[in-house]
C-alpha cells in the first residue's frame, strides 16, 4: 500500500503562524481571489496573450476546462507544475474554477501576423474548413464550430491562442503526452495528419481574427464526424454496491493507509496498480490489487495477504520489494489485514497486467532482496487485534498502516528506514519529510494537529504540497478518535533541540530579498509575514521556513500549489508558481529565513541551481 502514507502528511511545507496575536487581514471570499493561483501564469482574469506558450482560459466552455483540469491532476495531460498545483483538489473545486474562468467575457488581443507562404496558407485553410477526405481528416470547423470559437460545453475554441501552444498540443496528442476519454478523437485526427501539416494549422489559426461573437456555439454545425469521448460529458458514477461489515471496515483501513495513493494510477481504475514509484534504485510500479484472478490478487487467500503485509513475502515465497512498506505493515494486526482482504475482494475486478519494475542491477535480483531482508527486516511479533483507543492506538496507527517511518525516519544501509521519526528526504521527489518530534520549548498542541489533518488548516497554517494531497485523499476521512490518538502519540515523542542560530547573511542579499518579497509575496503573506488567517499562511515564526534544509521552500516557490479541498474547507486558496531567477530565489529565501526574528541559514544561488 502507500509508501508515501500518513506521515508523508507532514512531508509538505506546513506553515505555522508566529506566536502572539496576528493582525487579521481581510481576503475576498471569491473564486476570483482563489483563481489568482492560476492567473499568475495564464494572465489577468485568464486572458493570456497571443505570444508565448500559456493558453487563454477566459470564456472557454466550462466542461472543457473541467476536463482539462482533471486531466492535468490525474496525469492524462503531463505537466509537472500543473499536476503539483492541482493534486490536492477534488472535482468540486476544479468545477468551481472551470465555471469561474468560463464566465469571464473579455476582449481578445489582436492576432499575430501570419508568416505562411501562400501555398501553406491554402493548405492550412483547407484543412481547417474542409478537412482532407483522402486522409480521413474531418474539418476543424466540424467539431470546433463554424467560427472556431468552440461548442458548449466540452469543445474548446481554437482562436486567440499562441501558435507555440497550439503546435505543442498537436504534438502532445501525436506522441501520447496528452490523452482524452476514449474514443480519443483528437489523437486519431492528429495521427492521420502528416507531421508537416501540424505547424501549418497552428500558425494559420494563431493569425486569424476573432469574430464579433466569441462565445461557444450551442451545437456543432452537423453530426459529429468521429466518435469522441471528450465531446460529451462523462456519464454518472455507478451507484455504490452494498458490502459486508468486514469490507466496510476494510475500506476505512484502506483510507488510513492511503492504499489508493500507490495502487491507483493517475486516471486509472481504482486499485488496479500501474503507478510509478521512484526509488534511488530505479522505478517500481505498484501492483494490481483488484480480485481479477489472472492479473490481480483474485487467487490470493486471506493468509496470503497477511503474509505479504506481515512478512514481505508473496504467496509463492518471493521476497517483495520494500517500496511496498511491509517494514511498517508488519505491525498491522491480523484482524485488520483480514478486513482489508474483505474490502479488496469486494472491488470490481480489473484486467490489467502488472508492469515490470525498472530497477538497476543488482537490485532487480532475488539475491538482492534476500540480502536486504536479512540485513534490515524482521517480522514484528504477531498481533491478533489492534488497540482500540488511547496512546497504544496512536502508536499502532503511526507504526503500522500510517507507516510514518517510511518517510519520516532517516534511511540507512540500502535505504532501510530507521526507528526515530527525525525526518529525511523523500526518494525521487523535491520534498523533505521533517522531524515529527516536538521541538523543545515549541510543542504544537495536539488539537491543532488534529485540525490540520482533518481540515487542511488550523490556527497556525495551511497544508501544502504532498501534505495537502494526503489530507485531501486520506486524513480528512479519519475518525476523530484516530486523529486524536495519532496527534497525542506525536506530541509524546521525545523532544528535540531547536536548530542553532545561523550567522547573519550578507546585508546586500537580505535587502535584495526584501525587495523581491515586497514585489511578489507581501500581497498575500503580508509585509509582516503573518499572512491572512483562513486564506494565506504566515511565514513569520514558521518552523517550516527555518528548517535546516530548504527543499520544501524551493518546491513551494517553484511549483506553487493549492491547499487541500476538504469537507470543512471545500474551496481552498492557492499560490501561483514563482518565475524567479536563481539569484532572486536565493535572495528571497534568505530574506524570509532571517526576517521577523528568524535566524536560519542563508540560501546560496548554487543550492537553488542544483534544485533545478
């Protein structure tokens, strides 16, 4: 189940508020304010410009925008920053963003001048308006409307977009980097076109003026020329199927362990595997846990699942890779494993073969796994029933299904996790999992930890980065008693010393960083660094800002991100990616690490450059 589970919770940058009363700042409770995380790249109100790569959002069909946001979040459209930005958002929040931008009725900028020669212009115009019957290519206007402004509510307009962006999207359809619901009509059309046609169409479209009416058409000019999954909204979700009490209990336990986080690929069938998990030794692909007898675990018994969880062994005796964190799951009680088994058996079977791992030699050999387990793993003493409450329950959840140590314990020989939750870098990611031990003199109240895990924010700050993703997918669904038990357990860990104060940075760097902060950050986080409660997290007095390492700060600054969309706070605010130079990034991070009484170390341009 999930290597980046419960206490990847705190692997993201948790932004804590300075002690003392902060001056409240009023932030508009509007989608326009929340959409500022998008308009930092897509332009004011989503208007963009005719130059460059970033597309316009304003006025596009809401259904189309929602489908694209889901595709970025789920991996059908590949863009690292968009994926990081949208990962902690649910469909309801994505729909709200789509409706907001769809409702913007704004003038378009004038198109760029065409540079096509007459013969190329004629070819491009013919493809757009008539198609190419010999190649089986329908005209663009047949789907995108006679005025090329789109068709409500799922087909986008093609005018007012940069040529570079249009060409990049056609190329992405052709090479599989962009996909839509099947049948994928755009991929089919692009493959029927010759490679030389793609830039002609992109450049011709970018040079066309907009009609006086730019709203999408209500319907296409005729029948759809191809079967197209993206032209119509998806059907309703299937009604839930009644399951046994054991399976219902297992479903909750799967939420505790966030099993779907690894065993459900982006955009894939639930628990059918296929998700890539980066490790220092290559890529591991999660396995299919649905009850299909040929490609899943349909032939496994309850004893087989318990052996995998407790001993790290497959039914045939193979030693399992420790990317499946049996080093933690060995602490899970037999009764809980049996409930998980009942839940897995209740899932719809999915025929999907497991993808071979891509590990380097010798890590891809059985001998390597034998040596690893012999050196680093011993099954825990058997446990029949899980503790029901209190400190024992908290420790059980953190050590077992929560598998906190898989991220928050420093890794030793051959990446074996340690026992103390003192923090460590997440393999193959930009994030550092911080120490979970309380800091001497600065303990975080358990009630605030509970609030953060349940709602995505608390009196001190907002969940961000990987933490926001896990709050959205997992911890908001935990029972209050389990959240309280884990929070009490973490608060009871041995306290660690506060970081030592660093020497003051070069005043020229600090002053330059203050100027960058004032220009790019102060509107949301405040000149005093105290943020805006309920919207933008504080930086002053923030242990995440003053950690010894700066990987989390660099990740937040580079990729931005929204808070977690939860039942309590369904419409979170966000932060846009910051397009700063290496020097400005180093300066502004140095500034916030030494402003407002902070005494953390300066950040060098070399550290920033290496992170890119």
